[in-house]
């Protein structure tokens, strides 16, 4: 799932022991505060041999390098040590230890951790706006049907909240809309919204939509002391979005007045309060599903901003599909602390709850950072059923919350707890399930998901209630061959990935190689997708949009493989760093660091390394310098930390100062980030020059070898495809002629059976058969996954089976005569001719012939077993003959729908036990169908797609 723009690392807590300062009640002193800070800094930087110099005037960020999570951890430790409740706003407002000391002395006592009573409010069921085509229509639907239903509960303090009903939101949004129109907003104009999580954001967003505008949510300033710097960093996004109006709050507005000089077209700076002075808008400005509803900028893209364009139809399709996957309804309660400028918080949590009529409890992100337990206690108090967070949030809860902090906690109400927006750690899932299982959390609620901003927010979800599915694979096979070969769990050399489920309804995922050809199961490649939620491109970025698309497929930028219908994300094709959910573009940091005096320009590398301790990625900055003096190097580190903070609102996790020519580059002078990361992980980055050259040479050789292996695989695949089609063409021509000239069906089927077996043997496709086919009268039903399924059954079925096929095939010049000579039964579906043909088929069954049917009727490129048509089962009931379920595996990977490039693989055929009908009526046919389908589903190794509405990807085969 896309990025949550929150900074960096989670820190380890020290549980106070009896008798230490945490157990005493006394006035905090400067020495106490400085002691806590020094202890935290030593934990953050264990490489330092002595406590850093800290005084009351030290700048928490510039001098001490404490980022947002570092400051959040500091507040948590100070609150616990002195049992004093510190407001979360201090994370952004406190600049020095002196500020923290003053806050400690003026704050009230913290409540003891422990159970708080749950507060539930029974609400009547609410229907969903199925026919709505725009988001104003969604809101209007709820206002019309239940105006006073609580929609939002906004936490504004430990015991304070604001409740907004649907009528409240509508009324306030209409005032904002009128105010925007009064400022000259025209349909399609962009409106930038730079507001923190609070009561003003929601009316501002919907007011923009009601006025016909396009909201552009922006990351609000984290630290009030750096508002001006923050606005300057947002100028690139504002220039690209070209909004005419910027809505912000009273704290930012005075600084924002300088923006019109830098952002062309920005003419109005206002606040939600000022806009709300207008009379409510009587009727919304007309919009359609195709109207632009949102421009979503990925955080971190300040240097080269890309705004994902999403229409009302895109957003509604995504919310409906996610809701279906989660079983969402008005009976749910959504709890979220995720930022509203981020798609998972904005679309997944808020708009999702709005659509389904489910009340939403919204916490400010700072509340979570200051006290991760506030999220879990909100779930407890409001009996939350759905919540979401990136992996780092789960790690933060595990590391920060003591047993006494969660005493009495009850998470038993949770149905779904999604983990997305950054790589999902199987270890984090397991530890979170163990730790909080004692507090009622069901392991089945933990739901790894996958999505990205270019698909609104969600793309792949697992089956509801399945719980995490972990795939252990051979690490070397993945890195060298790109093959996800299963390996024993936990063994040396194995690695684990979490399954993120299958594509949402109406969406598709495929994995392709470097040539853009779809790969079979368990082969790693680029993940591409398409569907009704997919963006049409980036706003005013035609070149970036062109790169995004591969035909009608979109590039995700991620590496993945498919197995059993699930997608497993393994890495990224780009150098983007995802740190605590936030996307960071390395080139922005490298440019800023290269401008620092003492750093060799163009000789800086920023890259990520996985950090299993924090559940996110560490940001490493390596910079070349000619400085050698220790004090000068220390000053340079501080300067680089300040430069990084100015660009990213956070310092790197580690700054390496290297000798000249240490950072690897290409022959054209480009930074080789992957090589720098490899050297860092090997402990060689920054070493003496000879060793570095040797390591670079080794990396170069390894890179050439890997490239040669990839080229070899592509060439081998191409040769195999040519062989495959050559064998098919040659054997097909011979078989076609033999079937036409041989005098009886027995001989024709003998030729077909021999030819089909020869085809699989000559193409190196093992054909494994389990169970025994029936020779007597029966109806054989099989799943349909590929063009090859009929050939597979022709190779393994004895006698002269009768295949059922759609009547359209009878009219084809090549297939028609061939199939007729084999005795194929052609059937019209749902017509008068079909009734007569059914009677003919029934007569053949009663005469003792064996029928073969694919009751799905078609096949798709997505893995999964579709719903079964009833015809073959009615025939079985009327003729009182058994049905034999057959599960075919492997053919979809060999040759998918819409694909003409075959892949190597093996095919399995499993014959189930015959199932006799228990009656001759319609209901007996339904029971027979369901039993046969269950038997196939249990053996085919693909997900259940019984409820999918499918447009055929390929013409059905016989």
C-alpha cells in the first residue's frame, strides 16, 4: 500500500524498576531531563563511546539529531518517569530540553495505565449508496436517509472529542463550498488543503468537491518553528498542482502569504474558518464519475513531484472493492490515526467509513506517535472492528508499550487489522499476534495487504479471516535465478514473505520479466496491474505518465511473485526508500547533502537497508569528503543531518563519511546506489581504497554474472517458446489430418490421445495423474485455467469421451470439422436450440457415453475457480449417473489467457471419487454441483472466485 508520511525509527523502551525515579513523585529538574535525553541518545547511537554534550539550549533536531519518532519516544519516557501527562503537540513544538522542562513543570499528572470503560453506541443498520456516481452523491445519500447518524469522532485530547454527524459534515461543507465559489473557483480548479487532522479538514475536503473543485491534500508542517522551511519545500508540489486557492489554518496562514510570489496562479490564501462565514451552498456543482476528484501527491516527492489523478469513479470502485473484500458494513467501527494527506488514511479509512455508513474514530497522528497505546485503547473504548497501519506502527507498539500500559486492554472486537503501505514483516506479524493475542486479538484479524497510490489505495487483499500466510523460500534461488523455491521454515539460507492476497474484484495483477512477458508462478518479476481504480496518469507529467504505462497495464515499481493466487512483494525496481511508511527519493537528499561545504559534489549516495528491529528501512547517507580531522568530521556530520532534515523533516539513520572515490559510480558518473548498499552490508563502504577497489571489482563481476544469467534465461525462454509452437504446429497438422481421415471414433481418439501425450513429452511438460478415470458412463467436470486443459484431458481420459463445447466452435473452419469428427456435443446456452441440444446430450449420456465439461464456461488470466454453470449437473441428475470431479493444475502458468508465450512447467491431473446424485430435481443438481466444485477447489490450489462477475478473457475451448 502507498506510503504513510511519518518519519523513521521505532526505539526500545526501558521499563522502570521499583525504586527508580519512575516510582517517585517529585519536581522534575534540569539534570533529570538531560539524563533521560543522554540515555536515549546512547541507545540511538551505540557506536558513541560517551554521552554526547547536551544542555538545556541544545536543539533537539539540529544538535541532537532527534527526528519525530525520536522526540515522540523522548516525550513518552519523560511522561513515564515523572508520571506527568505531556501534550502530543510538544513533538512538533518543543525545540530544546528547556522547552520540555517547562512543559513538565506545568503539566498535570498522568492517569495510571489501566482499563478504561468501553463506549459503544448501538446504531441501526444503514444502507449503502450503490447507485452513487460521485462522492457528493454519497454524502447526500446518507444525509437524506440518516442525517443525525454519527459519522466522525475526532479525538482532540485524552478525554475530549468532537462528533460530526452526516448533517454536520454536509452543512459545514456547503458553507466552505460557497466560500470557495465566492473566491472564483471554477469547475476542475485545484484547491490545496494544508490542514492537520481535525474538524476543519473534512468540511474543507468535501466543500471543495461540492464546489466542483479538485482537492489536493498536502503534508502540513510538522514543526511550527519550521513552517517557512516547510512551505518552501511544498512549492514544487504547488507549482505542479497549480491551485488557485490554498486552505490552511491560522498558524500557517501568515507564512503562506509569501507563496503567491513563488507559485504562479495561487491567488487566494484562506482558512476553513474564513470560508465557513458564507451562506451554505444550495446545490452542488454538477459532476460525473469521470470528473477528477483527487490529486494525490506521494510524500517525499518535493524535487520532482508526481500527483496521481483519481476520478470519482476510481475512488468509488476502490472503496467498494475493498469493502467487499473486508466484508465492511454500517455495523463496523473504523479506528484510524493515519494522516489524512495519505491515501490509506484518507481513502481507506475515512472515505471507506463514509461510504458504508460506519462510524469512524479519528486520532491525530501525533497522538499515536506520542503514545502508541492511544491507538489500541481507542479500539478498546469504541469497540473498533477495522483499523489499519504500516508495519512500523506494529513494531512501535511492540517496543514502546509495557505490560502496565495495556493492562485491561480488550482487542476482541477487531475483525480486520490491515498491515500495508510498506514491506510487511512476517516476524512483526507473528510477534504482534503473540503479544496482543493475550488481549483478545484474533490472529485471523491480522491482514497483510498491498496497494499503491496509482491504484487509489488498495490492490490486493487476502480472503477475509484467513490470517497471515507466510511463504518460506530459498534466498539464493531468488537472488540468483529469480525463482521463489520453497524452503523449510527458519532454516539458514531461507527467507520469508507475507502473502498480500489476490487482486480486488475487477482488478488484475501480472508478473512480467524484463522483456515484458508474463511469468509463471513462483518467478520473480515486475508487478503490473490494471483495473477500475487505476489512475489515468500523473497530473501535468506526460513523460512520467508514459513511463507508468506498459500498454494498458501500469507499472507498480515493485518486484513480486505469485503463488497459489497470492501476490508476494519482494522488493522494488526503483531506488525509492520507504522509511516508517514514507517514500523518500534518494536524489533529493543526495543533492542537498552535496551542497554542504566539505562534501565532494556528486559523490553522495542515499540508500535503504532493511532493519528487522524496527520493522521498516534504515536510511543510510554516504558522502565523500577530503576532511580527516575528527572535530571537522563531527561538524560535517551535524551539517549533513541539518541538510537532510531541511529536505525530509528527518535525519538519516546513519551518516558515513568516506574517503574520496569510495562511493561507487557508473562509467558515466551516476551513483550506483545498489552497489553502495552491497558494500555497506558487506562492511566495506568507506574502507581503504585498495580494499574498496577489490570489492567494486567483485561487485562488477557479480553484476555481470547476474546480467548474463538474466539474458540467458530470456534467451532460453524464447527458444523454448519457439520449440513449443513448432511442436504444436507440426503435431497439430498431423492430428487434424488423421482425425479427418480415420474411419471411426475409437481410432480418432487413439490418435488424439497419442498425439497429446507426445506434445507434452516433446515440450518437456511432465504430466502427473492421480486417481483413476472411470471407463463407464459418467460426466467428467474439470476446472478451466488455460487453453491447454482440453488437450490435457484428451491425453489422460480413456475411451471416446464426448466433450461439451459452445456452438460457436462448430462454425470455425479449422476447429469445426475436427471437433465434429471427434463427436463433440455443441450446445447453445439459454436459447430454444439449447433446450433441444440438451435433450440430445441427455440421450447420449443415457446411452452410456462419457461426457466431459468445463462448468466454469470460460477461463481468465487471474488465478481462481469461478462459479459453475448448472447444465452438466442437471444432466447427471436426470440420467442418474455420477459426476467425476477433476482438478487440473499448472496449465495456467504454462499458457494464460491473452498470452501466447508459453512457459516451462508441470501439469497435474487429480481424479476425485465419483459423486452420485441424490435426486433428479433442480435442488439435487445444485447439491451435486456444490459437492463437485468443493472437491475441485480443494485440489486445484487456486482461490475461490465463485462470486466473481467475469468477462471472458479468452474464447472457451472444447
